[in-house]
C-alpha cells in the first residue's frame, strides 16, 4: 500500500497524482475506475466521450473528507488512462452516425442506399468492438479482485460490464437513475444504442432479475408497455409520480424505502446524470426538465448502505462537457460519494 505519511488530505489536489489527487497506483488501489470514451449513437448533444478527462480534472477540487464515510479513500481509488484508440474510433464513427441519423430523419427507407447501409454496418460493428473492450477490461479487473466503477461515455458503455458481472453473479438487480427508460429496440437501427441499453441487458442477461428505474420522465408508449408487461422484472418510479406524491405530503424517506425494498440483495447502480435536474447537468446529451437534486441521490445512497444490500458495481454516464465544466464538477462530487459508498460496505 502507498505510504501516506507524507500525503496531506487537506491540501490542494496534486495533478501529478491520480483521481481526486490520491497517491495510489493501479496495483495498490482497491477500486479501479474505467473510463470509456464513447458516444457514437447519441441522438442529440455530444461531448460525453471526453467527460472522464474533465471529471478527472474537476475531481482535484473535491475535498477528501466525507462525513458519511471518513477515510474510506485510504483503501485506494485509481482511474485508468483513457484508451486513445477507442476515443479515435468513437470520433470517427460519430461522424458516420451523424450522417446516417440526418439521412433517416429525411428518408424513411435507407435499404436502397448502399452508402448508408455500409455506414450502419460499420457503426454496429464498432459498438460490438466497444462492448468487447469493456467486457475484457472489467473481466480482468474483477479477476484481480478489484472493485470496478465505469465512467462513460454514453449509456451504451454499460453493456460490457454487465456481461462480466453476469459471469460472476447468478442473480443481481440494477438501480437505474435516469430521465429515460432506455428500453427501445435498436433505436435508429443501432443495435447497441444508448437508448437501448436496458432493453439489451434484459434481453441478453437473465442474471439481471430486477431493474428498478427512478427519475424517468421521457419515454415512448412501447417502453411504457414493456414495463407494464414485464411481470415485475421492471419497476419504474416515474418522476411525475414521485413529484405528485411529494406535492401531496409524502416524504422522500418513505419513497426511498420503497425503492430500496424493490431491489434484490446484489445491486448494480447505473447512474445517467440526466436523471438529475438539468440545472446540474445542462450539457448532458439529452437533458429533460424535472429530475433530482444531488442530496436526494446521496440520501438514497446512504439508505442503500443502511439496508446492508451489496453493491457489486456502478457506472456514471452521460456527463456533458461545457464551457465552465459545471457538469464535470457535479459529476466529480457524485463520483466521490459513489466511490466512498461502495468501499464502505
């Protein structure tokens, strides 16, 4: 373990150290953060492929004292370098996807256009490449007894990590904080679209026996029907329903209790930052009015900790990149809380 005798946790974050200015190596750290610079299939705003680097920089301003988990950072947190090859592939395929999305917005039929068919094939193959990259990376880290947190990129980056966890756990649930259901089937003909991540996970991994969604406020009728016909495999706490209950006098504590009770013992947290009020994440890919305050989410995390349920992994995705890096600042602080949460179990 790193010699912490000369490390001052109350001083300014050292940019020569790693995430949060911590002086740990990959070998020493108990928690490894995997950045996945990918945003090929985003439907609206772009920029999240570079969010991990911005979050890293913003994290140097985070104070290391956490009243909910004092000194848990001493277990060691480390963020891996951004894979430049994956980032370059994302940049290239993002341009291809923009051409394709623009074309299908104007033309109903793309099958007769060989160029667009080639584009679509190349994009879907690229998404398979990304999924395998995440799978291989997380499988190796889990095999080395590391706890893994994933930093997106768009929400599609989660798939490969769920695949590796499905090989380790027979059953587990997902707690999804999000403005969107992400239950669309091959949205815009992209098999592994960011808007299809939860549909793909539920279709391909029977080990995920429960999906609990909260903050959802932008969805299609197909997604709504999918939830209603899921035989309880999907439980959704729609943002509208949460707000209406609170307007009529219910307290957040009671709603959180329902959320926690709906989850199985093993939990993966998938946190799309657009689940927050967009004043906190204005540059996320698809911001939607409504959503949560950060302290509501931190309260939920603390209640998860008190429940003694086991968090087996997490992701933080869809952080946008803006002029003043406000989004990265908010995400860095939520990432800090999540790292401390999972290492304080």
